[in-house]
């Protein structure tokens, strides 16, 4: 585990591994709370829908994160089970190996999964549970792959957990099977988690241009398809730089070229499709891509006439992170809106550069302090709406500010051309909601009090 963690810290393709900055900053005690490596690994792997995900640790490690993400499945529901070994004080003192082996046995006998992912936690890592050896023994015993995910929360941030999950897939899953068939335009989507079913809006678009998604890594994914991900002809990294290690290693080991892109907004979606065409390097495919882009953008332009009239010139405070911190800016600008402040607490230096490139260098960057800084930005910039994660919804309600949820917990898909239209409709609905006129109405006695004060 120590070797894997250190490799993730000094990832060559990461911006932090530069001549003057050797690797990501090591975490300080308590710093990983609320966004730890364990959480990051689960974000990456839980969308694999037919796998049993077993958390080896106390009940709270499972309970606090269970069903907190909006990843959807078109078939199996096994990923929604909250499997845990539920370690007690007695187990921490005398060891939890027996409980882990019993849990693996019961899952195999009852659910017959194609694989079991076993997640280490802070507790099991600190008491010295040999997860690799146990999983190796159980795999030999039952013939079902039991895969250790060594990402205890204390080793680092959520992004580090994403990378450690990618390392586990590379080490134990990818390259262990062959696909039934291949095509010249097979693509892997890395870091696309099918939040609110976004993948289901994108896949028809790929089919339309003639590109096949060979492996979903990991949104609405299946264990078997991930096993043959090494036969793809190109990789697209969707989730910022979190799984860049996976794309780089697949390029080195299997010769699969990759690029980083986004599907938020028509402009970003079109750019990603064109980049796919460049990697596949086929004139006919490029021609088809351009035809589809033209058709979709013209249709979208007609569909958004009303929404653009309402949204044009309105100011937005955008508080999110990663790829959304810059790609959603493009989508909002296409609707005629102006982004006046952006949260960057989960963004890389590349993300911040893209933010400034799109929103201008006068955009306010909210690095930390959460609600207080968001509210200050809203008031100083005279913003019309907050677009952020669900935890900031109550701030917006208390301050009587229109709000739209954009983070992983949301239940609405905003990716692709279809997603931009949906985003525009929801923005208009939020801003024009009659509740704002009602709550801002002042009675006669309220006006008298304000005049007296």
C-alpha cells in the first residue's frame, strides 16, 4: 500500500510533479475529514453496478457514505447494497480477519457477484490487517475475484483515493479478459460516473457519430467490460485530473492515446467529439462528427431562444470543483450569463487557468471558507443565482437567493447538448420561481420597522 500511495503522490502526468514541486502535498492530521481517500475510492468504484462493494471497517464508514452519490445503473443494483464487516472494539483489539472472511463467504453464497471489492479504512489499516493476503486467499478459495482497495482515509485527499482506485483496477482487473469483438472506434470513458444518468444522454451521441464506448470507467459499468478496457483505441479522461494516472499508464502499457475533456455545454461537447476524431485519425469519422455537431448545435440554438432571453446578462456565483469549475462556465456563457465568482477549493492549477481563460481575470476565486465567502461574493458582485452543491442550498434559501444544485448528489443530468437545454430550463425555473417575489414582499409594519431603524 505504501508504494501505491507514494506513486500516486508523484504521478508524472499530474501538474504537481514539476521541477520545483515534487508531488502532491502530504496530508496533515485531520485535513482529510469530509473528503478522504476512502471516500474518493468509493466515488470511483461504486458505479460498477454488478460488483459487491464490501467496506472493511466500522459501520460509520459505510453508513456516512451510503447512497450519497447520484450514479445510476441500467441493470444490476448490487452496488446499492451497503456491505460492511461492522468492526467493533473487540474486533479492533483482536483483529477483524475472521469477520472479513465470513463476510466474503456470505456475499458469494447469497449474491454470486462477478467480483468483490474490499475497501480498507483508517481502522483496519492502523491495526495492520493484511488485506492483500486475505483477498488473495479468498480468490483462490472461491474462484471469485476478491480485490483489495487500499485507500484508508488518513493517507490523503479524495483525489488521491480516486487514483488509488484506478491503481487497483489496473493491477487486478484491466487486461484480464478479451472483448467479444472490437471496432476501429472503441473508446474508454475514464472518470465518467453516470451522475443522474448523464451517460445515457451521451451514448446515443457517440452512436450517431460512429464511436463505441468499449468500457465505462466507471459509470453504469460492469466488471467484465472493465476487464477488457485495454483493447480500446482511445481514452477520454472526463473527471479532471483525478484518474490521470490510469490514462497515462494505459498509454504506456497498451499504447492507448488519451485526452482530457468535458461534456458540459455545447462548445465543450463539440470540442471533445472533435478531439476523439483526431485520436482515431479517420477522415470519414471526422466528417460524420462535423455533420452531427452542426445538426445538434443548430437544433440547440433554436430550442434555447426563450431561455437565453431570460438568462442573458444575469450574474452567477459558481461553487463547485474539478472539471465542473471551468467547463460549466462555458455552458453558462453560452446561455448569455456572466460568471462573477468561482469556487476553486477542489480545482487544480490547470483548472484555475481554464477558469480565468473563460471567465476573465477579474473573476473572484473562492478558495475556502465556504458559506461566508459565497455570501460575500453574492453581495459584492450582485449575483442573481448560486450554482453549487446541495450543502449550500440552505444558505441560498436563508438569504432568499435562487439556487441550482450542480454537484455529484444531484438528480438531474446536465451533460451534452440535451443536458445544456435541461440546464437552461432549470435555471429559468429557479430564477422565475414565484416564491422569490413572495419572500421579498414587505408588509406595512416591516417597512415601518426598517424606516425607524
